[in-house]
């Protein structure tokens, strides 16, 4: 008996599972005007991954918190508590959304390139407009931008001493060199596997 015949014999009487038709996925984040223009022009330029319109402002006192899967709870707790050394700061006060977007993207890219691990971004609470509406425009954008950047592993609103809910601690992905240093420090004093 051939394999095909054996298979057919074993599968006799089995009914196939019914599948739901595939649903078309919808984009969660709106496409920026810049991305639309670039697409319409067929521009070969890379489109900026961060949006500069369509994000809802957040309440001035809203606490930002985000952690990618795989980040240890102890590491995140230390970040929340402000117990890591802040290696660089970026102040976005008095910037437009577009200026802030460019500054934030460049700042995170440079910090990552330099191998920095923890940085602070001051986005403000939007208090100049608090009489009109209690929202922080840049805060909403910073929240979305940081989640869109792959090098950002976690972030949390800062402690009062560092700006409270008007600032955010950002934990960046370890560089390859930092990972190697940590591995060497961990293995120091231990026997090599070959020994």
C-alpha cells in the first residue's frame, strides 16, 4: 500500500474544520499628512514613522506607562521609581508637535547609538492652556511616539523630583556592546564551559 492510499484510508470519515473568512486588518494609527504626500508623489524617501496629527491630547495628570513583553518586572519597577541614572534629557517645552516629533526621534536615535540606557523626556503638562481645557497635547504624542520606536523598551511618567507627569523616563534597548559587557561581568570568576 502506498503512503497516499494509507493516508486516505486513515482520513476516511474525517470532516474538515470550518474556517471563518479572514478579516481585513485596520490600521490602528492614522497615517500622517507627510506619509500621504510621500505616497501620492511616489517619493522614494523613507516616511517618518511618527505621526504629527490625529492623536488625542491626554489629561495633564495622566500617568504614562508602557512595557514591552520580556522586560523584567524588577527592571520596570526601578524605572518607575526613578532609580536608574538619567544619562540624557530632552526638553520639548514650547515646541510645536512637528518640531517635538523631529527632536524626539533624533534624540532617541542618538541616545541609542551612544549606548545610553535611560533618558528623560520633558513634555510638559499643557498648563498654559489649563483654563481652556485640561489636556496636554505633546504628552499624547510622546506616548504614541515612544511606543512606535523599536529601541524604546519601556517608559513611565517621572517622579515629582524629575518633572512628575510632565516628564517621562525612557528605557532603551541595550546595545550589543552593553549586552557583551553584562555577559562578561556575569561570567567573571566562573569557569569557562570548555574548562
